[in-house]
């Protein structure tokens, strides 16, 4: 039976943008596991209630249901040990938390209004309400002053940049889970926001190009908003 | 022939405090390699001129001379493959750069005047001059407002904290080069500054305690200034 992956989608079913879903897509591709993408919207809580979670990704593999992206990665690594993701290396978790605590928030405070515009119209009220409660201010105010923040974001990427100056991937000579986790954060921005986050001369940009082309261009073919006004 | 390690020392020969030297000490201990510590001061350039470097650490292993801490680690990993440091894992380099670009600077802007007070008296002029040129301001001004900066530093440690909440070491179940590199940054502060950098309830504190005790308490026995007014 084909693995099923519930993924957050925008108005169009194939317009997937969640960084937590992208890392699963990439992990499945890495392991050569075909999957069926089941588009899901934030307000369709009942559709995934069987999983016990209110959020995607939700992975269904035969009788097994797994939620939470890191748990899904760990499940895939254990269940399908070929083409290892490198998840058992302790540092992969550090890269994960750096992504979730530095990269994601650094993007969020620039692109969250663009994300609002991207989500399915029926999700917009829910998205605005939950995020404005979290941020304590309107989305428009929270995502203001993009120029200054973009410089700060690029500065905060320095450890990633220096690493990719010295080696082809975070995983070393070939990509692993660390690459997919960081890249998925950048896919979140690419798929939701016109903002050009990376300069072309940035080694991170060159690395991202390689991952956009990986797996027969899976990520490059996906609908995106980057660079489109 | 015993490995020799030129290490930066304060007024007392055994008061070693350089984060780049500490990581080599710990790597040598990890591999069970005895070494002779050769105390060195910043102004003793001629003493290490044979190495082609003006900075320590400098490692001498028989006929082999290696400079630059990361190159020394790579040399040790290749020459003494038993008890691997995990240096070949791509992510180790990311942890290294995060340490050098986030952790070290976050400490530096709080403790640099304490470091000035720690270095050998004959190094103080050189230290002040080179650092003030780098920072563009007097050491006293550069290291002001410690209270605010300490909060920012602790916030910036979030990816490390979250990782150590989930697993015993950055390397996973046992420490590896990533642990030593980060820990050595904290040893720099401990050995030079009265500032108490970590709260006792912080998971990073508990992890640091384990590494202070490792290798028969090698790090704990070293002279330090933390908590001493």
C-alpha cells in the first residue's frame, strides 16, 4: 500500500508550503519511497482527527499512523533503514532546533503576511487569529521593516553559510536529514512569499539550487511565489 | 614520543583558557592520548615560528607539526582513528561555526575585559591593542551592559538547550567533537570571567557538569574565575 502524507496546501492542491511537511516529502524521496499527497487545510481538523493530531504532517503507512514531523522522520529511518537520513547522528537534532528557533522565526517576522495571503481563503481567518494571538500584534505590523530584518536574517545564517563554503552539504558530501530540514525552512519562504531571501552570490543559494534540482526537480517544480510581485 | 601541545596560558602556566586549545585537550583525552602542555603567551611569536603560525594551538607529534584547531582535530581523527570524534559527520562543522559565530561572540561582548585581566601581564598591551582595533572601541565599553547581554546570550543558546533536553550530548548518547567544541567555548568564559553564564536549572548547565567531570575531572581541576569576585 502506498504511503499517504497529509500535507498543508494553499488554494491549489499542489501548492504545498509547510516546512514541516516539506521535510517529510524530501525524506520520502531520499529513501525512494513513493507516496500519495493528501492536501489538507488548517481548518479541516476533523479530516485528521483519526491521527489524534490537529496538525500536519500526518503519515499513514498501512496500519501505522505517525504525527509530528520529527517522529515521522524517526519512523521512516527505522522502518526503511536503506538510504539512511543520518537521523541518529546527535547533531541532526541541533540542526533541527537551530532551524526551528533561528531560521523559521527569522523568516516568519518577514513573510507571515505573505503566508496569510497564500493560505487557502477558508483558512485565512483561522491563520490570522492564531498567529496574531501568538505574536501579540497584527500580521501587518509583525512583518514590517523587511529590509532591516532581511539583513539580520542573512547575518543569522552565517553558521550555515560558513559550513556550505567548506563542504557541499550539511550532511557532508551528500545531503541528509539536516539538509532537508534547513532547506524545507527556505521552501516555506519560497512557496509563500515574493521576498528574495538569498543573494545569488551566497553559498546558501548555490546549495539550495542543488536541492531544488534533487529528485528530478521535485522542489523546483512545486508552485512558488518567490520573486513574483 | 609524547605529543606536545602549545597552549595559551595566563600568568600561571596551568591556567589555560583558549577555547581553541581546550577543544584539542579534550579531543586528546577522548582518544586517550597523553600529551605535554607547553604554556605559551600571545607575545611569544618566535616560540612557535617553526610552525609557520602566529597563534596556538600548535600540535607537535614527532616530526609532524599541525596548526589551526580544526586541522589539528582532523589530523588526530585520521592519525588515531580509534575512539572517533565524529569529525567526518558533516554537521560537526555546522556546530563548530555556530560556536565560533554565535557562542564565542555572545560571550566576548560580555567577558572581554575579564579576559584582558586574565591574560599574562606581558600580553595585556598586545591583547588590548589587537582587540580594540577589531572591535573599534575600548574593551571597557565593548563589554558593558552585561545584564542585558546575558539575557540575549541565554536566548541565543536555545538550539543547544533544546537539543540537550532531548538527548545527553550533542553527539547523542556519548560526547563527541561537537560537545568538546561547544564546551570549550564555555570553558573560555569559566576560566577568564567571574560572570556566571548559565543558570543552574538550565539543561546546558547539567551537560556542562558532566563534561567538567569527564576524563577524571580534567576540566573541573583547571584554574577558573567563574563565580569569584
